[in-house]
């Protein structure tokens, strides 16, 4: 396994060493093992981030209240949350169209399951599932079950239990509750939330001593174990992603008081919060939605460093450049 070392402009800041799974899919050093590695950042995740980047700020009056996302049924209009005067966020309308398009785009993988050249273009998890299905005693039935499972993810689980949950007053609303007045754009969001450049160290390292030895501001040298996600029952660690400490990375600080690491992975970043990490089928959390709106306000796929250490660009890249160039956000039958 070969790693990629990224040096920082400040020689006092340690290098960021990335494992193969954090590289671009087109990189010669890229390598991903479905059985061994954490969940990849799927193509639809990149696309949905772009959809919310392009969809603009989400207003408080667009957020859902007591709606139960698990009741969502795309075939039953009575279960759809944005009805009447409640306007669907444009980013969500884009995302729903992207999900529908993915179903169509992935059809060729089921039709050519015995062709490795075709499967090489498939998302890694889907390719692995199709290969397993192809080897079963009844491959036709197994492939159909896999197709139905994948379609349910796109049509039901992503827009309902995932995105509808994130777009609730109790979720994304908690990050914008002090933004009174106009829609909370990037500038207003960053008045109450921040993306902080930090050097993370292990528990055997004293942050003050580390900072003093390297002439760094000790405010921005922190033990990984001090971050919010490590206080949960089953915390994710950088080691789980093959990233060693010390490392210069971006940490989201939110008005709720939480601090969540943004982990370089799958040619993007993934939030370390338990909502995202505990369920691999979820493609977005409220922190990633906020990051999308901030990127949209900057017209960039890179998150800004609000304060702190100037981390490598790769530690700020929120979306794959390759997908950013190719993806078109569009919404069918959407009316402002």
C-alpha cells in the first residue's frame, strides 16, 4: 500500500500523509478495499453536495418540523413533506433529480456484470455486490434483488430518512438558529460556525509541548480524543481511515459547541459526526449541508479556513474536481 505525502507551506506544520483510499479514483495510487476500508464517498454524495452548493442557502421557513422522515414513500403524495406553502429547497430538488439519474446511469453495470472493464467504472461498493450476486446459484434473482435494493436507496432512503431528516428544524435548524432575517448565506453561517485549521496529535503527545517545539499557536494543536466524535459509544478514529497522527486537518466548529473532524477520503471529505459515521447509507449530515452552502457562497469546491493553521488544499477539498466538472444540477417541475 503506497501513501501520498502532502507537504505544507509552513515547514513547522507536519505533512499530511494520505492512504490510497483518500486519493482520486483516477490517481494511479488509488486503492480501495470494500471489505477492509470505511465506506467510500459514493458518486451520488459528490453530486448531492454539488446540488446543494448550486441550490443556494436553505431558509429556515423551508425546514421541516414534526415530520417523520421514515414515513416517506415516493409513490404516495400524502407522505411527501414539502406540500402547500412549504417550499422545497432547490438543492433538494436538484438532489432528487440526481438520484433518479443515477438509477438510469447504473443500469449498464447490471447488464454487463461479467465485464470487468465495465465494472471498473462502477462505484466500488456496487461493483463488489454485483460480483457476489453473479456468483450465486441464481444470479438473475440475486442481481434483481441488488437492483431493487440500490433503487430503494436512491428513490426512498436518500430523499426521505436521510435528506428530509437533515432538513429539519431540529437538525440543520440547530446550526442556523441565531441567523435571524435574510437567508443564512455563507458569510452569515461563518459568523456562528467555523472551519478551523488544526494539527491533531495522539494521546501520548502533549499539545503545548508539540506547539512550542514547532513554533505553532497551541490553540490550534489538539488531541484527536478531545473532539466531539470521540465522545460517542463507537467513535471513528483517523486510524480507521489509515491516517496517522500528527496530521494537519480541518475541524468544523459549530454554534452548538460541537467540534467534528472533516476526514480526507474518497477524493473529498467526510464528516466524523456519529450521524454520518454510524450509517454508511447516509449521504449527508447537517454539517456537510452547511459546508455545501458555504462552498456555494464561495463558488468553490474548497472549504475556507476560518482561522487557525493553513492546512493543505487536499484537507479542504469538499468535492471531487472530476465530478464537479461533469455533473449538471437540474430540477424537474420545480417552481420558486
